[in-house]
C-alpha cells in the first residue's frame, strides 16, 4: 500500500513571484513537499528560466515537488483578468487553457512531480453531456503530453453544478484512461455535500486531495480546525485510500496589508506545520 506525500501548496505565498526566501522558510518549518501553484504571477510556465530557478531552489532546500496545479486564470494582477476552463465554449480561451496545462505538465516533469491538478467543468448552464464532450476533447488534446511525460491528471471537484466527485468518477469511467483520476477538494466538498461522501465517490480513482477548512459557505482555505469541518472521519477515510498519491494543504495566504510580510507568513507557516504533522500522524 503506497503512502501519500503530505504537501503544502505554494498558494500560501499569494499572488506574487516566488522567491528563494519562500523555500528557505518552507525548509525552516519542516515542509518536505509542495504543490506548485503554476499561475502568474507566482510562476510563468511559459518561461523555462523561471522553471529552472524553482528547480534549483527546491534542490538547495531538499524539498520535493509532489504535484502541480495547472492555471485556471490568466495573470491575476492584470486588468484584463480572465478565467480559464478546459470545458469553455470559447475556442480561443480553451486553447489558451490547453496550452498552459501542457506547459504545467512539462513543468511537473522538470521538477519531478507525478500529478497535475486540473479544474473540472466550471460552466453553470447547459447540459452535463454537452460540457463533458468539450472537456473530453480538451483532455484528448493533452494526451500526448501526458503520455510523453508519464504524468497523471487529477480532476478537481470545484464548486459548480457539474463538478461533483461522482460526476467526475462517471466521466473518468467513460473516458477510460489510467492517467486520469480525481482530486477531491475537502473544502469544496464540505460546501456542496460532505467530505466523506466525496471521498467515497472518488474511491478507486483518487490521486490527490486538497486539504483546507472553511465555515460552510465560502471557500475560505483555512487551516484544519479553524473552520467547521469535522476532520476525524476525513483522516480515517484518507488512511484507507490506497490509490492516493498526494495530500496537499491549500491554505490562503495571510493578510499582509500594513504588516511585515515575512513575519506574517512565518506565523502562518508555524500553524500550518502543526497541521501537517497531525495529518502525517493520522493518514500515513
């Protein structure tokens, strides 16, 4: 039975370019693995020099890149902000999303990660069948890159009507590719259903989980036990899922307005480190 890697998403560093100092802090707080947030401005996956820089920082601090999160928006800080979706009916927007996902797959391979997380169907109107056909076509367009780099894709249950865990499972059964599985976001599942139901629905196909707490109505990305999720049954369920590759803590960055950014991030990382240790004790 494989043991999952316990990781922390670099999302905790916010919407700014990653720095060497960030990886030094991760090392100082005992973080051994990350999920790389492949989004501008944290990282431009189109730039090989940026990928090489991240690889060097990981190696220098003995940190593993366990997975990567493919972009679902164009640079967060641009005025022309744009969401991206692999099921979009806009051919140009979908092509951008496919290309950035391909580059994320390349990035994952360069950094030694085995899983790339992609968002499920984000559209809210129309029929599930119509969206799944578009989504499947996008995955076929990614197939060569996935097979060439030997990367697994994990489709995440996002908070939209056509992206529940059981819908993703049924889609994967029909898609019939061993390289495609599920990423259950525990916080998303808590808002729409229950985490244990989502995990049960994903059983047999679960490649990754995103771990974050919330208050039940918004995707707050809190540290476990800061919100309303009952984590005991979640830990118990995760312990029994043999196909799970990565368990990633996806925590919101601290509010640094008017404060010392490094000190505030360090304070947050200190709390995250305690939660990472608890997760390791409960599910490994």
